């Protein structure tokens, strides 16, 4: 179930497509709505319809003045799961038979990967309870090397340890509201299934490797001549981070490059996040553990991100995504999750 306000961040024409395709349908009005962010913290507001209009009110033991609401605040949509699965299968070239494994959990299909390997794709609606979600994930973690993609409606508030556990078992968690955009709803497969730095299959002989480069295409080992050629073409990237010189380039929204100099810890922090490509706390990274405190690691990350990424709003950056923990802001995690149209290159010393 989605509130209309949750979908307003997407272009209106995309909502029209979802309705016309029958993927979602408008259903009964919400009886409770989230508390607006400008109000003091507390629980959801109860919807009251009066002769003077709609209002949101708090529980008796959490009083605040009634909040005026509109019809769009209480309008909500129900997802038609069977049509959603068919739509995802068509847009992502998935084969095999879709199966409902149990209530709220579906096998969507398989996708053929380079090298004749296959990724198995599931959809889980069991996401409100992180412990129950982890049990679902552990049931389908592969016994062999086949990667697993677990689709979820929105981000699941997992601990960093659980995220790292699932990643180590070859599972990628993909929130639909985050990664599926446009009418085609094509998943960013290059990003989802990109191999970590330590899993490069073919490398040049160690004696000839001058550095390594991480791009959207994966990880490659470069000789000195290849490195110098890559540096000459650095302006074609939206984000270019050279670990040999600790120089970085970030293009703004108009394509104009901004050059910055990174400290050793700033570069180390960025390299940790980009290499891992999964949600982490700055203090949990290899570089962060060498910082004096959790707050020092956060400051290091924030300064490094400022130098290489484009800020889109107060909490949103173009390539580094924030996973907020509403219960404890200290547990907020960040993830290197660049959009499909962003080109990047990170150069690591050999």
C-alpha cells in the first residue's frame, strides 16, 4: 500500500502509466497518515473527517493542534502484485516461471548473465519486520554461486551486519521505489551485479599492474601507459577519483567540472564505499576504524563526499545514498549507488 504523497516525488506521467497498466489501483482512504516532518516527533496522525474538512490528530497522550489535511494526504493505492510481476519480467528479460512461494513472497524469474550464469530474482512483501525478512532471505540464499536479487517495495531497515551477511552470500536487495524509474522499469543490472574489488576474474600479471580502476563496467588492472591514457580522458567522467595523485573531479548539473584535492583519509573513505557498493556506516569502513571516533569518521566522510559528489537537496546526493534510521540517527548508513546515467572512475594503487 502506498500513500499518494509517497508517489509525488515521481513524475505524474509515471503514476498515470502505473494506473493505466493496472499495476496499482486506488483503494480506501487512509485512516492514519505519517506526521509531517516539521512537527515534533511522535506517532502517526489519526484521520478525522469533519464538517470543516479533513484533519490529522494525535493520540490523547500526545496532544498537538489538529493538522489540516487534503484528499491527497489520505489517498492511497494498492499494488496488484501479479501484474507487477508480469511487468517486471517483461522489462528485465526474465525467463522461467513465476511462482508464489508463500504469502507475501514470490519467485519472479531468472536472468541470464554473461558467462552462462543465472541470477534468480525474488519479490518479498514481508519487510515490516527486519527479523522476519532476514529469515526469508536466509531461506533462499544460494547453496551454489548463483547470485540472488531480492526485490522489495522500499528500503528495509537492516543492520550493517545483516547487509554485509547477505552481500557475502551473493544477495542484492533492490528497493523498487529507489531503483525502478521510467516507464520501462528496467533494473540497473550492471550496478546490482557488479563484482566487488576482490572478485576480479582476470588480472594482468602482478609485475605489470600499475593500478586498478573501478568503473560502471567493473574492475580492471592497468599498466602505466593505460593509466596515463585514462587520466587524459578524465573529463569525460562525471566523477573521477585518482588515488595515485588524490585528485578528484566532479561535474555539476551543467557538466562543468570541479577539481578537488583529497586527504589520505578522505580518499580511503571514498575507496571503501565505492569498492563495497553497499550500505555502511563511515566508522565501520576500514578507513573509519582508524579514526579517533564515530563522529570523526562521519566528518571525514561528509567532507570527502562534498568534494566528489553533487548535492541535490538537504539530505540527497547524486551518487551517495543515505539510508536513514528513524529510531537512531547515529545508525544512519550511506551507500555508493550512482544513477545509471552517471559515469565514474576510481583509481586504486596496485
